[in-house]
C-alpha cells in the first residue's frame, strides 16, 4: 500500500539543537586516553575535539536546513513506513527517473549537491536531453523517514523503494544508483524487479555470483588468478575493518544505550568510518572533507535521534542475508560501474562482475573512496550521464 505524497519541510526545534550543543560542550574529554595520536586504535581525541570545537562555535545547522528545504521534499506512507524523499523533476520532455539510494554512515543529504546537476544539466553546461527526474529517499529509520517498530529487512526496503517509484510516483521504469546499502539495494532491485528497475549504476558491489560471497575470500571454482587475488585481498582488508559491522549486526541495542546520550560518541563512531573509508592518500580527514560536510552527516543521525534505528538494517541483513545470486542466475538489466579507489571496499575486477550481470560501463576513477558524491562529484555526474547514453535505446 502507498499513499499520496505529502509536502515536507525540515524544521528542527531550537531546543533540540541547543540540547545537542550543550552535550558537546560538556563532554568529559579528560576521561579519554590521549596516548595514541593516530587513528590506529580509533579516533584520536585531539582531532575529534577540534571538530567539536568548530561544532559549538561556527557550525550552522540552519544553513544546512535551508539548503535541504531548497529542494522539493515529501513523505509517503508505504508498507507501514512513512518514507521521506526528495523528488526533483527533470528538465525537458523525457527526463529518465533516477533513484539515488544512500547508505551508512551517511544520508539522503549526501546527494543533495548532485540533484540539480542531474535534473537540470543545461544549467551547468550540459544537455537537456541528459536530464533525470531525481528521487532521493531516506532509508527506513534514517533521517526523516519514520522509525521502524521492528527489524528492517532489505527485502522489505527494496519493495518499499520499488513501490515509491512506481505506485507512489507513477514511473513505469527507472534507474537506480548507489553505494554501500544503496549499491546492495540497487543490485537487489535489478534482480527482483527488472520490469521496473531497468538499469543500475553502482559505486560498490555487494551481491555476487553463486559461490563468491563478498569479503569471505570465496570465489568460483574456475576463477582466474586475478579473481582469486581480489577475493583474498578483499577478505584481508575486511578482517581489519569489520568490528563495527559485527556489533551493528548482532548487538545494535548494546551500542544504542551508549550512543544515544552522546553526540560526541556518535560523531566519533561515524567519523572513524569516514576517515578509514575515504581516499585520503597523504591527506587528513578534514583536508578531504570540510568540517561542515562532516558535521552535516553526523547531525543527520542526531536531529531526529536516528542513530539507533539506523542499526536495524544491519540486524535485518544479518538474519536475512543475500550476498550471492542463485546458482546459474544473473541480473537481467544493464549495469554501470564506477570503480573508485575505495581503500576498504574495493570494486571487484570487471571479470568478476560479469559473472553475475551484463556490465555495459566499467570506469576506473583516479580518486575517490566510499563517498564519491563528495570526493569526486563531477565524476559521478559524468558517469551517470554516460551510463544513460549507453543504455538509452534499451530503457
């Protein structure tokens, strides 16, 4: 079931913002060990404190709120959830519907800087014929979508998003794009709803061919040496980075009790991932991302108290899972790939992906990690337009 979209505007009470600020200002920094100035054992206190000092003296949530409210936003009741989304209709007579799906630890806001560029390319030196009608939803339990009352399963989220695009917004077909959970959901949409999700473009790949589970070092019996090397290396990286994932999958409530009282704790938990997963190569976290960008993403988990509820998709995935396709089956829609040098979630070689799908575009980016919408936004826009051109006659 799906309801008619209702216009939405972000308006966080001042009392809520002041409460966050006061807890940051009063954080007991003297209780945190300071002997390790690196990120090896977690976020170093001196760097997190510098970010928090900016947070309490210069950061302006109302500026971010105004930026978000500059885009058309809505909510719609879909299958028991109130789903928040941006919906910017594209220029021209034939803009292609494009579903942008975010992941963790970021939000729908991560894509707001791309919306107008994708929907109205002629305003940015592009061609009107390349326009998309852009839809950017918040995952259930994230940002301004409603809080779930039970575990969130990916099978339900993909059904919700397909319903959003088709029944709620009336699009017969659409393209999906994303990284992190957004990539996983795009791949699932391509496999389960190929009649409506007729193409996908991804910056990470989660769903693989039968027998090759992501991050487990597994590969097909007839795998090439390159495929084997990739699978082994992927597992080695993940073994060093997976602690957060194990906790969020298995004990989300254990984490929630500690985090929900501490904006600084949530910031440190989230920013550790931004530091580890971005393409820094000789740069610090705050050289790659502005303080405003980092704090915007942290605030998306604070202004609506959604850090806790954002964990339930991990718990659902842990119970449900779907990391490989059934034996002998492939995705039936054309797939575009942007392979950025993500240090923790490297894109598989094209030959690996072609075992489970038809890859019509595979581009290796020179820079960019897990957050390409901030790290290399021009490349993301260009690649999405390029993908649409390649598959134009098939959509």
